[in-house]
């Protein structure tokens, strides 16, 4: 993880509910010269069985063609039928423009933090059980702004002024870790992705 180019800096922080269990929440990145693909998911439940399903989801994101985000999430829904299910989202950050395209299903939080705090709601549903038709949401990042995605193991409705002072001026690793430390609820697995758009 960590800094990967001059245009973007990204990091995943995650934490299991039980100290001796693996975490069943996941994040994934894949970068090329023009864009950063990112994905996050929260498997229902926790423990070994949930973790094994999270590894399959991560492999799905790694192996599957990603140009069409709607098809990607609809096919993931088919792939997870008969399993315990999950919620999750996937998207692209286009480095040159700062445009973000995202498709989310279930209670995954997506926020832009910087000049303003902008929250984007994912569509309701559980991947593998029942979902609405996925829809692409779009955001615009400016230089110095941060995209945050996190699962429901992290407090959803916090305000920017609750963040540690100066946190959003730091790198993605510090931002993701700071959000996890301050807002982890302690009752579930948790994952937080931070993507800092630098474009310098």
C-alpha cells in the first residue's frame, strides 16, 4: 500500500472484531498510469468462514475485467449467491481530472473530505441475496482532497471537526489509521480506505 505515484496516495487500514480472528472486511487497489481502481467489501459475520469468503471476493476483484462497474457488481452478486453475502463497492479515480466513479451496494460509506465534506450513499441491498440495479455515482476531487470509504465497523456520521487536527494534511496511511483509531466502534470487523488526490 502507500504512495504509488505523484498523482494519488492510497492506503487500507483494517481491524478484526476479535483479536485472534482474521478480518473479513477487505480492500483492494489496482493502478495504471491513468486511473486507480479501488474496492471495499464487508462480508456478513466475522471469523474464519467469513474471512475465507473475503479472500474469494478479493480474488474476484483482482481477476475480473473492471471497465464496466455496473456489470462488475452485478456479476459479483451472481458469484456470491448461496453464500453468507456481503456489502461493498468499487470505483475508479481518474488521475488527470480527479473524477471518481463509484458503485456501492449496502451500508458502505463513501465521503469526500477537503474543502467540503460530501457524503455519497450506496444503494441498499446485500450482494448475493437481493440488490437493486447498481447505479454509478460521480464525485469530483480537487488537489489535496481525500476520498474515504469505510465499512460499518467504523462510526458513520462523524464530522470533519472530529478528526485529529491536521490529519487530512497527512499521507493516506496516516489518514486511514487516524480514522480507524478515532472512530472504530469495537463491535465488528472494520476496514477503511483513504485515497489522497495530489495531482502534482
